[in-house]
């Protein structure tokens, strides 16, 4: 039997320990967990009952810097959002100071009413604002058309609208310091074998929108879908294949 050199073994063990730290899972409640992507970024994953679909697990993102944080998508309702925000405050000493939704559906803005009760500033695609108002939902505070640059201390946050896809208002968020692309529901996880909810999808624009995103962010280390396991840029190609194959 081959033996592994001692130095190589130490490197392997160290890498494994580092990987476990980076993707550490933290249980917030029975229905919410955090997945660490870096010292400053966590996926928040929550399970909620969505009419017509049953219990659904949804992803959002948290960027933290010097005790403050931006939230990208809320859990699907106010009560779950309250649990998440309260836990971040009490257990991590982190205050949510800003919020950006991917689009207007409940798995993105379902907790906006609670955030507004805390006077947390929210930013969204103007189309998201218009759709939220049209559907008698809580309305984000400030809108943009094509792009918006925000900051959290010395961390840059860039929001872009590249076109219709899963919904006509969906955006992506790019965090260069972490090389994270939060794509939300327009991108499917690798385990997905169908494109999911296409009720509002623009089938003509969808592949073109994905191509624009691929061309703009080839350097992305993490791509976060709205549901399922995160990955890299392969998620965008996989989504395009699901859309164009007609599955």
C-alpha cells in the first residue's frame, strides 16, 4: 500500500479543514440555515410553504462588513425574516442596513414588510417596484433602471438588470470582493432537471440574458441560484440548456 508523504498529508488535512470552515453550515432555526462562503458572506437558506408548490427551500445572500450587513432576498414571509434578522443581531452582532431583492416574487420580497418596520433601506429594479405596487405588496424604497452601485463600508455591491428571464424584472448582484454572483431564480442549480416556474418567463429573452451575464462575469467564483445548491459559472450554462431544450 502506498503511503502519503507526511507534508502532503498535512496539506490535505489542512485543505479539508479550511473547506469545512468556508462552507460551514449554521442552524438558525428549524427552517433557516446559513452557509458560509467567506468571512464576509453567507447564503441564507429557508424553507417555507409556497402556494401551489408546498414546502420550498429558497436561497438569499448576506454580506457583512464591520458589524453591518446587506440582505439580498428575504425568506418568503415576515415571520421567517424576523427570525433571521433577530438571530444575526443577537448571535453575530450584525445589523441589517440595506436590502435588495432579485425580483418581485414572495421568495425574494416576502419579508420586506418586516424590514420596513425596522426602517431598513431597500433598493430594487424599478420594474420590481412597479410590480410590487400592482400586486398590493410592500414596495421597495428606491428604484433603478439598468444598474446601481452601493457600498457597505469598503465593500462594493453592484446590481445589474440584463433583461427578462425567469421574470421580466429579475436582476443579478455582483460582489467583487468575494467574487460572488447572486443570480437568484433566473439560474438553476446543477441538480435541477427542469427550468421550474416559467409562468412569467420570457422564453425568447431568457437565453440572451444568460449569455450577457456569462460574458460579464467569467471571473465569478460562486454563483448563487434562487433554489438548490450553489456552484460556479457552470450553473448558467446548465440553465440555458434547460431553457433551450424545452424540458
